[in-house]
C-alpha cells in the first residue's frame, strides 16, 4: 500500500468537497466546516491575471473564439467558489458563437497540507492523468469535463463542456501551469494507478 493510498483511505467518503478539505486545514476547532469562507481562508492571493493564466492562443485548438466573462458567478459550494474564497483567481470565458460554451479556470495558492488533502481526495476517486506533467486528474459529469492539476503551491481547476477527455483539457491546464509554476513536475512518489486495497 502506497503512502498516498494510506493517507487517502481516510478520505474515501469525500467526493472532493473542497470546503471540507480546506476547512480541515484552517484551524476551525471541531465545529465542522463553516459555510462562511472568510474564517477558513488559508490561501495566498493569486496575482496572475486571467490573460496571463490562459492566453488567447491556448483556445485555438477548440476552433472557436472566446471572450472573457467579466463577473463569473461560481455555484455555491463548487470547487470554483472555494478557490475564490481562498483568494484565488477565477476566470470564465464564453464562446463568441455559442453562449452555452464556456471554459472556467480557477487557481488557488495553498499551503502544502491543504494541497495534500485535495490530492489525496482526488486520487481516491481515480482519473489520474500523467500527461499533465504535474499530478493531475480528470473526470466527466453532467456533460462537462473537470481537470485538476497541482503545480508547486498551486491548485489548478478547470471545467468545460468542451472537455470530453483528459487531452481536451490539456491546452488550458498546460497554459495555467506554465504561468504559475513552469518548472513544476509530478513528484516521484505520485500515484500511477489505483490504490492497493
């Protein structure tokens, strides 16, 4: 059993509720995770702009042009909302030809303990993606793909209906990783398969 699977075994019941994972690292004494994000802020401000995180050229592979949504509205309790609450950067782009096509990117700069808990919870769910260069995961739900990657102290999260498999999210994941931690690579102990029971 790997050290990752030992740590992850205690998180098996989680379906990556970021609020719970982040609250566990914020020092909220035993009262359970708070619905309010401010007492549990453990992240540092992400300073990179949306344009820096995902240059327009990164969207070329999708065969359409995108414009940035100036006031993204993340769903309550979503990973995007939790990243925003951690002083993260949230960016959403909409296709100029189809309003229903969006790409959302959220980036948090978190302490190591928070990142480890998030990585463990995602690892427990499966969907590891070695091609993301860093520790990365992909899943599909409700006609949208979700990609998560961990580069240095950053949690990179992106969702879109365009993401049908890990490779379709890769241009965005790569652009963000290059912007926040260009030298980051997956740790040698990163999981390469399912945890051993």
